[in-house]
């Protein structure tokens, strides 16, 4: 499983996920900071990544396209930090790895998460 961290999250998330045994990269290492969400989605699809973001646009784009890829990890907590919140995020990702590999949206806040299989 490979995670592509969106611009709206700190690059520290990539480092944290790697320490948890999850292959991760921040978008700044791959593309332009002002890239459109569709560009991230295309890259993720072509290269087998799951997108981690705080942005709701990815869910909307998946719903409109009735697509099953890329999977999205939607973090819904305000002021989320890798150091503070990374453990529960990594646990939710690992617990739902099979569904995320097939196509899903994992929406998580600081207390719970919800998994929805794609397409929406």
C-alpha cells in the first residue's frame, strides 16, 4: 500500500507513516504545490497510490465519476498533526488496508472512522 499525502497536510505525515511501515510520500516530492486535485488523482491512479487529504473535493470527484480508484483517506479533524494524531490514523489505515487497496473512502476524525466502498 502506498499513500500520497496531499498539500493540505504536513510533510511530517509521510515521515510518520513510513515509521509505521506504510509507504508514503508528500505531494511536494512529486509535483507542483499548486497542482489541481485532478492531477493528484491521475497520478495516484497511474502509480497505485491512495490519497490522504483533508480536502472534500476528492470525494466529490470520485462520486461524479463513479470511480473505484484512487482510494481516499479523508481526515476530518481540525488542526490535525502527525505527532498527535498519527497513531490512530495509521491504525485505521492498517485495519482497512484490504478495502483501501480495492477502492474505498476512509473518513476519520479523532474519535472514529467510517469506511465506504467505491464507487459511491
